[in-house]
C-alpha cells in the first residue's frame, strides 16, 4: 500500500492549539498561501457537508481530470524539510527501525512542540490529536470485547510493542544526545504514540519508480498539507499525483456541493479501523475482506482425522506446505466479496490436506509441482470456483469457516438486528458502531462462503 494516503474520519480539533488563531482553518489557509499551496477556486475546505471532521467540497461543477490543488515539495513536512533535517541526516544509521518512520516522528516531535515552528498553522487543525481514536487508544478490555475475532487486537498488540521498543531504544538515546532540542518530559512516550497514530492516519508514502522497487525499501512517509484533509471511501472521486509537485486530481465528474474523496488504497474495514480510526458502514466497502487463520484450517483437518495415523499424516502435510511457503503459523487466507485473494495458498492447502497417504507420497516426489496446465488456469478461486471444489475440500473449508466464526464474541443475527434498528444503532457509542461495521462485514463474507461450500 505504498501510495496509500492516510486520513481518519475522526473529527479534527475545533480550536487552535496554544496561541494559534481562534479559527484554525482561516489561519491554515493563510499559511497555505504563504507556502505556495495553490487551491482551485472550484473547491473549499469545510467542516459543514463533510462526512467527518474537515473535508474538501466542490464549490462548482468539476470535470474528470481537474486539478483541485497543488502542494510544492517545500510545503510537505518530512524528515528532509524539518528544521532539524541536518541532525536527522547525520544520525541516519542510528535512526533505522522496523517501521522506517523514526526520522519523520522525531521531526514531528520537534515541530509540533516548537512555538516558532513554521508548521504551527498546520498543526492547529488537530487540537492535541484528541480526534485520533485508533483502537490502540482504547482500553484493552474494550478492544477485546468489541474486536475479538477481527484481527485488530493482535495487530494493535504488535504496534504497541514496536512503539515502546522504538521509543526506548532509538528515540530516548537520540533525545539525550540533543538536550538543547529535546526534553523527555515534554517529548513523552504518550506524545510519541499520538504522533505514530497521526502518521498512520494522515501521512502519504510516495510510490517507488518501477525500476527502484526491487532495490530500495519503501519511501519514508511524509505529511502533505491539504491532501490529508480529504476523507476516504472505496468509491473515491480524486487521486494524488506525485510529480513534480503534488497534485490532487479528480478521477470522475463531481457535482457542486458534493464531497471530494481520496482513496487510501484497497483497504478492508479492519485495516481502516486499525490504521485510520474508522470503518466504512456496511455495505459501502467493496474492498472488505475476512480472514481464516491458516492454523484454523490445520485444526479443522486434525479434528476430522480418524485416529493417530491420520493425525500424523495431517502434520506431515502441514510441514510440507510450510516448506512450500504456502502456509505459516501466523498467516491467514484472505477472502473478498467476489473471490479468495490468497487463491494459490488456499487451493494448494486444501488439495494437500485432503490427499490420501498414497496421493501425498506421489505429490511429494514431484516436489509439489504439476504440469497440469488446465488446473493452473482454473486456480482463480472465484465464488463460482469455490462452489465447484471437490467434496472433501468443501467440507474442510466449511469446518474452517465454522471454527473462525466461533472466534467472534457475537453472532450475525444480533448484529443484523442492531444495524436494521436505527434507534438502537444510534444509542451505540462511536467505537461500538465502528467495531460493528468491521465484525458484520467480515461475518457476512464468511457466511457467504458457508453457503457456497455447503
């Protein structure tokens, strides 16, 4: 998702931070003028009419291909444009991390708290980042209760462990080496965590040129003023172009008064909630997915094994699939609305786990490769192909889906009733509503699969 812009639908702060102007939006627009950001007269930034927080609205009819605004590279906030860019460049080696975000986060820690930072009008749009409501900020009990089975609690646990590790092993030593710029009492772990969520939700990563894709890691993230104000929907009507300056361009005609939406890439609801703090209401997200953990399919295969010899065979088959790199202990098979997105992995896994001892022995001798071109052509696991699977494969998949549904803390019928009852739905907290859309979409995909392989 290298090019995915990031913006949650959580409402942005309503007043300026510190001594900023009483109206952060007018202060920000004045800053844009000084920074060389060019905004088309046909669009306006506003809270009113936006689905959440600030948004970009069409002030006139727009045609496909119109430039809505352009942002010069000098107005982008990154490790290269921050006032401490020379320090960051000097310490490049020491600041390497798993996320690759540390230099930008240090730049943000400094610029956000420096009263003379030229970026203050930009930061004033987010009052103390109170608008960020990623699951990483929810109490653990609430996260588990609302999101059990969705994959989000596990992703958050990994994030929090990485944030603590980065802060203690990279950020603190760097701050101690530069006491005239940083103060651990001001630049705390809590502020760092908020800035991680800010980067998750609002940053952009410029896609690599095709010739660089193999040699280089992804480009570091950067903050792009104005571009990060656009909200996201799967069915978007604008897109960010990167050269030479950054330009937001319409991808279809937009009527006067309509909101202009960008896309963060093809994101499932669980990814949107995890990274951006919101989910698209059902059935809006055509990119939604549900996961079946790979180990769940192994568990289903072991459950139906009739005796020790069959269980031993399943273990051998699983080990062989691991060698082929089709499965792993932490991997998942990903299901979309129309097809399985990890089609090769799932189709090979089902085939191998449903083999008899003789078939498996023969298959292993061929190293798992077959010259069966007809089979290769039919490897796309569309919904139609799923319904044509051989009976043992269908049964294994069916049992795996049932085990997956057991991992959620609630059932589909109760959630459907909640979504259909406007009054009851509106009584839910914002977090309960967002979690409901994530769980319901996943379960609908899983129930659709049950029907296909029944």
